[in-house]
C-alpha cells in the first residue's frame, strides 16, 4: 500500500516510542512509505527546534526517508497543486496536494484539519495512526 505520512506522525514516530513509531516501522518494512518536501522541511525543523534532536540524527532520519518517494513541493501555478477540497489551514492544503500528487492511497495524520475532510477526497483515505494500525493489523 502507498502511504503518505504527515509531519506529526513522522516527528512522533522518530522522537517517541509508541503507536506512531510502530506505524513508521511497519510502513518501512511492509508498505511503500511516501512523503513530501514540505513535510521533510517541517519534520527537520520540529525535530531540531522543539525536540532538540541532534542535527546528525535528523540527517540520518532525512536520509532514510529520502530513500523512499519524496514528492516535490507543488507548483502553486499548476492546477494539479490545488487539492480537491478546501482545508482550513493553507499549509495542510499543500500536504494534501502532495499526497495526492504522490499517488498515495492513504494519508496518515493527526492533524484535525486534514481529518475533517477525510470522507471528501475520493482518491485518498485520510486516517489517524490508530485507525491505520487497526485496519492493517
């Protein structure tokens, strides 16, 4: 399964133990993990600034993720960069557009704004880490 991870899941998956870490490990082992440049940039910033993860460790995480599919930042001038639904936060629209452009089947997020539009995007299932875990386990 092609699964796109949002920043909050990546940060939690690499900085804590628990469900998000289990989801990241499962995706790396058994599914196709996807992410986007915008997500990687935010993940790097959050890990270093909020969680004080050393730059070397953040570089290792980024290197691991870059061995998977990383969707470029959508071109704001392209009609394809517009997500099919309106999301309250413009930053989340970029994440949604990136997941769709990457051909993801699932977007895993803890972001309420993205979860609020979960049933409105035909080509993409949007769910929490818990919901994904329960569906695949």
